[in-house]
């Protein structure tokens, strides 16, 4: 007898919370399902393709989420063999649905800064030399991939290598970081909420600002101001220089991934950030 395929996300949900129904949401990526139980409580079930991402996200919920209680979902269950996890859904809506230029958008950025500070303060190691060399090696690997694909010129390689040297030689604060901190992963409800912990790990604290700096704030300096007002302080001059070097990582990874995935928008973003650094 051929056994009918059962989605492991549904299996996990039914095992942990009982009968559930799927709530269709075309805005979600294919690996995510939104579900509701018999009492109307909502959940997200997620299946990872990458085992390390799965392990990292489960660890984040079990370890680091304690510093963000009330602002992140609760881990309801996980299944190692299928790389599947089930979390509660936060009440409210995604922050990237907020009208650009509205007072609400500014308030969201203020709250985003305030909540990120909770995580950083709780896990801070000041002025460590531990994370810079690893980040420099990461950048070096992306530079080589971009070079081999013919995506960067000799001058651009030299520029990126200079940022690699900055990362290798600069002591920097480390903290547990979200590393995809931007409105698509924020939730607006009774309080500010945060999704998608799969990248969360200890890294350079300032690196958690890079997605916003290079993807959201270039034409909206008032949002930068609102965020740092919530965070409690502006970056120092040295930290702002470090942000430029994290921009080098942003640029070259976007170029390579845009090329490999035939994503013209991502390639254009990488090219724009690289031009800013020149």
C-alpha cells in the first residue's frame, strides 16, 4: 500500500495542539504554514531545508528568547528528523505593511531599537577581538566567489579587501544578534514583536544595524534617528566605520546571491551598496 504524504508541519502541530486547520496566506514563503487550532489560537509551522539553520533557530528559542519575553513567539514543539518547528503566532500585523512616511512607521522603528537593546544588553561582551577575524574570513570567501563569477572589478576587489582588513583588525562589541533585523520580521500588535530567529547567534553587535542602514535608511534618515532614540544611543564614529565594512558584506553577498538566483533586484541592491562604499 502506498502511504499518502502527510506534511510534517501538520503532523507536528496535530501532535502538540490537536486538530488544526490551515489559514491560507499567499504572502508567506512555501516553508511556512499558518495554522489555527479548535479554539482559534494561531501558530506558524516551519520546515527548514538547512539543518544548521534549524538547529540555530531551535537554540535561539530555547536560549536567547528569554531576553525578549513577550516580544517573540513561544516554541511549542520541534521535530529534529524533519527539521520542523511550531511556534505561536503573535497578535497583530507585519511591520512592512505600515504606510511609508507615516508616524506609525517612525514609532515602529523606535520600538525596534528599544527591543533590540534588550537582547544586546543582556548578552554584551565589550570590545572583544573574538568576532572580527571570523567576519573577515566570511567576507574573504564572498569576495572570492564574486571574483570567480566575474562580478567585481580589480578595483572593487581591492576596496572589499580593505574592508576585510578593517574587520580583521578592529576590536568590537559582540552580542547575540538577530542578523535579519528589518520590518518584514517585525510585528505590530499590543507590543512590538519579532519573528524569524534562524540567523540568531553571537556576532558583532553593530552588525545588527546593517540591514536597516543599507536597505531602509538611505532615503529616510528620520527612521534612523527614531531607531537609535529607542536603542538609547547613536553609533560612535568607529562603529559607523564598522557599519561601512558590514556594508561590504551586504554588497558582495547580494551580488553573488543575485547572480546565482537570477534575482535582478538583489543584484541591483548589491551594486548600489558597493557604489556607496567606493
